[in-house]
């Protein structure tokens, strides 16, 4: 696809203006003066750590319920295998969730044993450095031989005065190869690789195990989760750069959120492939503190990867406005203008590629010969010491945990049906 172009931007005197709200395509105008940008910020932080689990930490989960840990009270419990972790400590007032003990690595072995998830209100209260210090303090209580394992973030833009058109699925162009199914789906479009649910109030493009764009009615979502008071306070205290008065939030109008969700594997690709203009050394950011300087780069990449078009090869004026004017509101210097952002993709010809697919194929053949069930086959593969490498390889191909299990299950079923007792 040819790279789309932008409409000409004019001010209300019809003069060219890089910040103008009139967009002209040569025939007609589009006036976006009524669109208010309420906020652009980080909605979710997930900091991953490597290390081995300290003695006594797993004792917290002998019973489900309240425990005291690190000077705070937490709710302790077990969680499903799909999360990749076995245990969880949660404190909603503090705004932290600690996911502990990787399913596929022994606690005494060094591995990705900890993920700390941070709520929006805590992100809003702390600077990136302060937040990192807080997360690290809890990580030090959970792990020994600790190291950063990468960060995942969600970047959200909240707007009023615009809502996605009914045909946004047809107008959104992206390279995603994955369509995930959610509860209450109403339409599923394989041609455009998207999901719509909630009666046109939520649109999701891309894979949660890679990079995803979500456009949804934030007002309704905040009401449903009893968080509307927090978000209304947040929207009121941020200033739309196009308005003279700071109080530009209108509580009679819905707020729509455009949210880009970057999986930690995608952030790792940027960390490995991006370079500063004056250096050939990769940026290689693994902590949220380091990543916070590159959030504008991720945001620009998100808008460019998911192209909302108004006409063939023409960006929609709303997308132009957001791409060109919006920056992430974090209290750190942005490295957008000094960095060449590029994703580094591992090849599939080395150990992490062809050999893994050969291993999976041979394992499936052996499992079929032994008449193992899909569950037994997956458990056998997960017992391998290099299972995390296998998961990482398929994650780069857009497969999450459930996708990989379905893939193995289908391969085993196909092998048994095609070869039967001749295996």
C-alpha cells in the first residue's frame, strides 16, 4: 500500500497553518475546531523482572486471603495459567498487582518470575523515576539476582467532539494478522482483521500479544468500572492546547479513547532496533524510566501502523490532527527528535526459528505415536528448559499463549487423522 498523504491544514482565515483546524482536500473542508483533546498519557505500565524467588515469598500463598507484605496489606491468590504466572498479590488502593512465579521456570532458577502492573491513578501521581523506584522496591522483596526483563505500556488519547464512524473498520488499514474473539462480539471482519463488540462502542484491531489499537467509549467504560470520578477529575485538570480556557471537559458529552497497547515483545523490538541520531548503538531501554523518554516515538508509530483513512491513500483529518499535534504527557524530556525508531525482528532461519518449528513438528509426531492427548503434549513441551524461547518465537509471530496451545492442538489432531495407527 502506498503511504497515505495528509490533507492541507488551514486556520480560520483560510491560511496555511500547521496547527490549523480546517482540513481541505481540494474540493471540500473538514472543520475539527469542535474536537477537544482532553489527555494523552500512559494508561497502563507492566514492568517485567528476571531473577529467582526469595525464600518465604511463596509461603504467602498457602491460603487465599489478606497478607501483609512490604509494609502493605495485599490480597493473595492463585491465577490461571494463561497469565504465565501462578500467584498474585493485589492492592487496588495502592494501585499495584504483583504477578509472581513463572509457570514454566522453577522458583530457585533465574527466570521471568515477576510482573508488576500499575494502575492509571498511580501512574498519574508519580513521575516515571518515582514509579520505577516504587516498583523496584517491591521487586527487591520478591526476587534475588534481579534484572529488568522489559516493559509493556498502553498509551491513551482521550477526545470529545468526535466519535468513530460506523464504517471505521473498513477505513482502518493495518498489517495485523491476528483476530481475537471477545465476549459479546457483534461483528467479526476477517478481511480487515478487526473485532467490534458492545454495539459499536468498542473497536479492536491487532493482537494483544503484539501491538493493538482499541477505540472505545471511555465514559461508559469508566461508569461500568466505577472509575468515572477519577477520570473526570483527570480530564478537568488537563488543558486542551487549542482552547483558551483550561476547563474544556464537558460532562454532557461522551469521551472516546484511542488507545495503543504495546506488548513487551514489541517494546523489546524497538529497544533493539532504535538508535540515536549520533550513535550506532541501540537505545536498548528495559525499564519504564528509560522507556518514558521514547513514548512519543511509540505513539507516532502506532498512528502510522494503524491508518485511519478518509479516502484511498488519504489520512482522515482526525488521524492527521492526532498524529501531528499530540504528545504523551509525561514529565520527562522526549527523545522523539533525536531517535530513529525501528523494530528489530529476529530471523526465522537460526535456532530461534527453523529449529523450533522442527522441534515442535517432531514432538507432535512422537506425541501422536504415544497417543498423548493435547493437554499431555502441551505439558510435555512446557517441561522443556527452553520452553520460554519457544513461546518468545511464536509471540513474535503474533501468537499468545492460547493461540500457541490451539496451534499445537490442531497440529496433533491433524497428525492423528492423517496418519492414524500408521504413526
